[in-house]
């Protein structure tokens, strides 16, 4: 896949970050809704599938995400 694939992933992640920042500046509630969606997790699963097509690794990633997300929620308080 090479460098082009990595550049595309960076551009997609940057676009999401900029969209959340711009939306939250004008409409804080809509920015919070967009931020609360698991967009990055879903994109990580999709990118991992298209790059490696390794279902056991993606399954482990999903399980670890399910376990670690609740552990990180107290940082939002």
C-alpha cells in the first residue's frame, strides 16, 4: 500500500479533527455529538481490514477497544 495509503489515512483523520473543531466553534452541542461518535474506531477497523485482512487481529483490536474505552471515560470529567 505504501506511502500513499498512509497519507490518505492522515488526511482523513485530519479532516475529522478539523470538522469537529469547526463545528464545535459554531455549534458546541453538534461538535460534542460528532466527537462522541466512534468514528475513529470504525475507521481504524476499516483501515486495518483493507490493509492487512487479518480478522483475528481486528477482533482483538475490537475487544481491547471495548475494554479500554470505559477505562478512559473518567478523563472527561
